[in-house]
C-alpha cells in the first residue's frame, strides 16, 4: 500500500529552516567542548581566545547553510521541470526518513532521554536498597545485651509455643531483655517431664486429695479424663482455667488473641507485671504449669470466629471437647461460638456481662431465655433468636439492676468524636471502644461459677438446676390476643376474617416482648398483663389475597408495640379504628421510646 507524501517548495524551505535551527544544538555543544566545558557566555569571559573559536564556528555554520540552500533551489527547479512522481511507498518513506538528518537527531534525543530516565530510576532503586540495608543494620542483634532465653518445645506437644520471660520498658510495653527466672526454669522443666510421663501419679492424687474425697474416685477419674476448651482468657476465663487445672482437668485448650495489659492485672487470675505485653494464653500456661505440671495446655493465640470454629474446637489429644466455656466479651464472636456449639451438640456454658456489677449474691445460673437485667445477655439473646436459637444454652448472669451512683459504661471524650473515625479506636473492627468499669472480684466470681458448673456436670455430682422463667403460656396468650385484634380490624373494614392468618409466631412474640420492649409496656412501663398491638392504623391493603385460598394480614414485627391489655384496648379504639394519630394521643417521651425500639428492631432484622 502506497501513501502520498506532500512535498512542496514552501514546505521544504520550512524544513530547511527548521533543520538549520536544529543544527544549532550540535554546533553549540561543539563550542562548549572547545571552550573546556563552559557555556558560550561564561567561556567568553573566562577565555580570551573564545571569540576566535566562535568566529570559526559561525563561518562554518554560514557556509553550511548557503550550501544547503543552493542544493534546495536546484532541486526545486528540477522538480518543476519533471513530471509528478507517483505516490511514495511506505518502505521508501521510512528509508528516506531514516536517512534524514532531522530524524537522526530526533532519534538521538529520544534514546538519550530514555537512557537518562533509566539511569535516574536505577539510581533511585539502588538508593532505596541502600537505605533498607542501613535500616536493617541499625536493628540490634540478639547479642549479650539483647538476650531472649527460650524454653524448647517438647516433641509430644506440637502446640506448645516457646516463650520468654519479659519485663516492662519505659513505655509500659514488654521488652525481651532478660531470661527466665530460676523458679520459671524449674517449673518449665518439671512440666516438660510431667507431660512426658515422668511424674508419679501418687503425687497427683495427693495434690487432688480434697477434690477426691468430695467427688469420689469415679467422679475425679471422669474429671481427669475430660477435655475442656475455654474461649477468652481475660478476667473471667483466666479464673475458670485456674479452677479447672487445680481441680484435676488434664486437657485444657485456651483460646484468646489478646495480650496482658497493665489494666488487666486488677482482675486476671495469675498475670504479673512481668507478663504485661505477652499473650494471655501463654501467661496462663506458664503460671499454672508451676502449680499443676501434669496438665496439658493447648494454647491458641488467635481470635475465635465462625470461619475457624471447626479447627479451634477440634479434638485435643484424640478426645472431643466435653465442655466449652465461653468467656468472650464481644457480641459477634460470642454469638458465633454459641450458635456453633448449639448446632453441633457441644455442651457450652456462657458468661454474660461482669462489668458494672458489684453484688456477687445476684449471680445466677440458668437458661439464656431466663437471663435478665444484663445488656450483654439481651444483645446475645436477640442475635441468637434471629438464628433460631431461643433456649438450650446455660449462662451465668447477674440480676443486679443499674441505679443512681452505680458504675456505668464510660463515655468517650468529646475530642475523640471531634477527630472522627471513632470505630477505628477499637482493637479490632466492631469491638468496644469505650471503657467498661470492672470491679476485680466480679469477673473472678463469674469465672469460678462457670468452672464450678462444668466440674459438677462432668464428674456427675448432683446439683439443683436453677428454674428459669417459663413464659410460654404468656406468649401464647399474647399471640391469641393479637390474632383477635387483627380479625376485628379486618372485619371493621368489611373483610371476611374466616381463615385469616398473621405472620407472627410464639417465638416472635417472645422476641418482641423480651428483647425489644424489655418485658414492659412502652407507655407506662408496667410488666404485667402484656399485649402486642399495631402502633399505627394500616392502609387499605390490610389483607393479602394474592394466593388463592389463603388470606394473610399484612403485618410486620416492626409494626407492633408492647402495651398492657387495658392500654391496648384504648389504643385499638382510638388509633386503629377511631382515626386518631399516635402523635395526638401520647406525649413526646412515649413517641421517642417507640421510635427507638422500632429502629432497634430494624437494625436487628438483618440477623433474622
């Protein structure tokens, strides 16, 4: 394929002038070289002979221009006399262009630029590497001044993690600059021998003598053969682990992602100042192995979540877990653990909130459906109900009520809100960022209560089950009253109510009454003779008849509020069938409470 390259005298003349200007660059470089690397201006000042050199260069330059101009004029005249040439081919155009002086200069410029850019980038890469190496060399080696003495992991226990005794730095963090104390070394060596079988069983029975006479030989044997998993090794979990180990449990797996902090020391069972900055699971293991060296600890320094549940709750030394103790204080992870155990028929007992509690006589053990006066328990119940778990999980909770002068969740300083990104203050996403006041004795009481129930159940020791509140009959009555209310409302609008169904179950009634409205009327706060009723009058499409032979009331859980039966009767006559609006009947406080409860239900609806 051929292309036409326009060639006119005017264009050639312009090209000649452009080429002449381009030629000034090499000539100027030549002048710079002759003037010993200086520019023409500075060279003229520094060398008197520079004017002679410049004159020679100019003469040469002018002669070149004149010769090129004469050649161009002769070529133009020849082209005018000759007939027009056929279109030039692509190959010949490239060949002619490659031989052009201007093209050669342009190519030289491009290659020079690429070479310079590559040199600069290469230099920057080398400089970065040098800086990285300098930074690495600035980190001190573990020499005599920075020693870390480690205990080697025994072969039979692959989960055993080497550790080092540490002390606090000036910043309050852990500094690995000292080794193990003599006591720690002796305890670790003895625990290693005991786990390898080099420990007299008579010594173990002597240490467990009081438990033995209390539980009996058979009960103690069951306890020693058991496997317990404790998830959460803070104030509650650490006391539970300590009680289990001292009572004879041989296999204990502890799971926690966190580290010991200074503020942990007011409630942790065994942590000391030397443990600050170290993983909680390793802290518990190395302290308790000095008390019960025969106990096999499986330490998992990681966060429990649904994705790793199968791995973290797998058998330990070929034995499936006999019990799981939940000592997690984050709702999301707690719900995932409890739901997994409930689904897989793993016995589990869960600790509800110990924060802001001060009365140990109010601590009870019961089914999660019976736990009251506990914000953590309420949120956990709501999430579990949404997953279909209404009951069947044993929990330890406190019935202590908040009151004037009692501790409460501390507010976040205003300056933190002003900075924005408050959620980023948590140690992990969705974790609490505000400080929860904790009296050190209460987590210990919760932990020992958890361990006590586990010990009794595994050993077969008799105990009395705490009776939970049985409100199923009340839920059935509330559901029946709601059905009658919907039928009366539909009949008042001329609908046939025979066979009318409502999309609400007894579990839904329990969820609304207990979790959303806290078992109280939204109007007066009374907790007796409760009922559920629509808050606002529905539209004209009250009954859904889209499916032949089926009539269903268009009712959502967020449409319902909790009232007493007497309040419900007045509300139905005035609002649902009388045409009044709730804003005309109730004060601002009641309206705000209803709005808050309905908004909560909308947020929790995603988990249903």
